[in-house]
C-alpha cells in the first residue's frame, strides 16, 4: 500500500497576507485583497485593478546582504520556500535530505524581460546573458539536493506541481518536495495582454467588488500576483518526526479539451474526466465530498461551464455540496492560483469552516450550485476538491483529505 | 491542419509540432487520443516579447496583441499540439532556460506515474544557437536554426509497437545538463555509455533487454 502524501509546511505571499494565520483570518472573514494598481501608470489599460501583494519580509536564515541582492521574483519564491521548510520543521536539518522543487510559473521570463526594460530602459530580451531559472537558483541558494522542475499549464499549473511532487515521492526520487506556484504578472505588458484579450473585469472604480464569481453581473477576472509553496512528504516520514499535517493530497486528475487555446470547450467531458480521475485516485465517492473550491474566475463563459461540469460529476448530490470561489477575494493568481486554492481547502479542513464567495449578490441561474455567498460557513469538512483549469485547454482537479 | 490554428504560433511551437511528425506513425497502431504532451523549450516567447516591447513603446497598452498571452507563454506549445492532434491527456510546458531537456523527462516520468494517461509525447526544442533579438531584428531570420527532439514514452512497452526500453532514475547528483543533441545521440545508440546523466539528479539508462530497434 502506498504511503499517503501529506502536506506538512506552507509558505505564502498572497493578496490576503504572507502568513498562514493572517491568510486564514482574511479568507474566512471574506476580505478582499483587490486594489487599484499603484505600481505603474494604468491610464490606458482596460483593467486597472488587481490582487496585490505586500513585499515579503526577509525570512529568518537568509542573510540581509543576500536578500538585498535578490530581485522581486527571487524574493517571492525564496520567502515561500524558506517559510515552508521552517513551517515543516526541517529548515535546520535539510542538508541530508533529497528535497525536490516543482514550481508552477509562467511569467518568470516575461517579468524579467519587462522589468529589465523599466530598470535599464532596454528590454531584457536583447540581453545575451541568460537568466538562471528560478528553480535552479533556489536549489543553489538553499543547497538542496533533489531534482527541480518548473512547469506551466497556465492557471492549472500548481495542481500539476503538487501531483508531480507526489509522484516523485512515490517513485522514491525525493525524501520531501517543495511544490506550488508563483507568478508576478502585474506588469504593464502582461496586464495589457489579458486586458486586450477581454478577459479582465473593467469595474475599475469598484476594485473590492470586481471579482464576483457565479454572480449575474460578473464581467471578467481580476489579475492577481503571489506565490504559495508547500512541503510535501510521506505520511510515515511526517509521523516519525511528529510533524504538523495540514492534509493529505489524495487524488489528482488531468485532461485536455483539445478545443481552443483560450475558450473553454462546450464539451465538458475532459473536465469531467479530470474530476473523476481525481476522485477515483482518492477512492472517494461523490457523496463523500464536503467542499468544492471552484476554479470560477468570474468570467461569464467559464463560471457557467464549470457549474455544468459540477452538475454532471455530482449529479443529485450537487445541491448539498458547498461550492465557493476564493478568487472573489484574491483575484486570479495564474500559475499560483491552484496552490492558493489548495491552501484555502486546507484552511477549511483545519477549521471546519468553508470560505465564502464574496460579492455573490445575485447568483446567475446558469450557475445553480450550493453557494457559500459572502459569509463563511461552518461545516464538517473531511474531503475537499479543488478545480483548476487553464489556457491551452488544461483541466485539473485535486482531492485533499483531512488527516486525523 | 488549418492554417488559422497556427497563425499566431511561435517558431518553437511550429518546430515542436514539426518534430512530432516522424513519431506519430510509430504510435499510430494505437489510439493516442488520451496521450499527454510535455514540451520543453528554451527561452520561449522571446521573439514575441521583443516585438511586443516595441509595440508597447510606440502605442502603449493597446499595442499588445491579445494573442500574446495564449501563444507566447510557456504552455503554448503543448496546448497547441494538444489542440492540433486532438490529444485529451494532460498537456504542459516545462523549463524555459538551461535544464529544459532534463525537466521534460522529469515531468513526463511524473505524469506517467501519477496520472491515467497511457503515454506521453515529449518534445524539446531550442534555437541553436540561441536567437537573441535586437532592436533591428525582433524575429528570427532564414539562417536561424532550431533543434527539436520528439519521443513517445510509455511506462510499459506494448507488444504492437516498436519500442526501446530505458529507465529514468533520480539520483542525488547535480552534474551538468544534457543538451538535445546529447540525448539524441544516446537514444540513437551512438554512445557507448550505459547511462546518460541529465543533470538535476536525473539519469537516463539503458535497460539490458531491448525489445526492438526504434
């Protein structure tokens, strides 16, 4: 029998805070992390709001001169990684362990190329010097010994990252693994790219109410930034050192639409397949699911399509399974979105309380689900499911289980 | 394949798709509808970024093409291949710097282990040498060359398919990264070595029993 993979450490830099307790409090209080963008001029941008992070504090164990040398992307990932290792209690004794890294990230190079332009007045794309990719940089910075991988399946990336870390653990390639996602997408060009795609909300004068998944008046998603990394290891390993266990990564499923690079398929079968694979892998029946963290980004087409998928998967049980979209509070963290939403599920598993979908004032009849509107819901939660879908037609789902 | 499908695709995406052409007949005896695809590309989106930078400088936010995000991001080649070939298994892009070859194998092995997909198409591609845009040349010219290597990987060989068996194993070493040409030479049996270190703790090794020549 396989040793279950469990999550024993968390490091996060998010629009709702940079520390687990603060994030949990803000999430369950239904607070919005969406603001008017102040970092650069946005006068000609279609969307001028975003889920914005506060700069992470230097983590203990990283000398100040080293921290000062890091760029913003390196600080984001370094803070998440160190805090996850510390939270798991293995920071001080990481040397003999084979610790892998799987990071979902899509915009690292775009961010680098573009910020070089702002800093030096010349786009970084013209520079022949190749940036050391973030996972290799992090491996070297922390002196880790396991394999490293950065990947992108767009907004489904972190679910892939978690699954791959679990595979590496099961294959015996690593003793434990950092996995999650990080993106700094709030740059003028990336914001413009999504804006011109007509994917973003234009409620620029109402930032905190702009992200409204499943609401009749939703008009697009709100871009966000941040990172979340988890420390994954086998249950036996966690038990041996009496480590805190946030939850078990019990199942994963993935399938592609093969329909369109951006638009969700009108045929729901691939997404249904992904969800069923995850539930089968976790050996969970649909009637055992206590909470669904929906992908729901607040786009007119995507939210309704996901509602239809949930009805197909859960059938007669759909009206009793609470569903919420935490993107209503964070905006869309892109490759880090699935990692944040896994974190939201773990908060639900720990506190036995389900985070709400804020701004859900008039539920769209096309999204007829058991919503958790505006206020958190106290409820027994043993099994949580989190969906994440992405450009390129990626559909993923994970199942997280409470560990007694 | 309709031209409209590839109209906005990056050169590396086109190379990845082209590189798969000889692989598909080999696996055509079985349906690969549920296969997955992993694409590793070096410095993906660089040319598009160079063009976009110039447009942004001249026109501001409205100068950025809506096709930039979907077609010039790391996941674009795998998404395009999935779409073009009708693959419903998982698709994802990996790497984007040195190490992209190794990362493609690391990802493929994990997908074969952790998902229900029967096989993974692995494609790695790069400009050789790397194309560096300039203010006067944002896009590659006719003389710029690309390398591409495409493989079909399965956990277990199937009797009706030609196959060679290798094993992938992670070690605790962190030696140098293999290039596309190194891996190609190893797979084509032109190297005497029993195993090839792919760097980042990954080793590609020959099995003793070879089923058939690929």
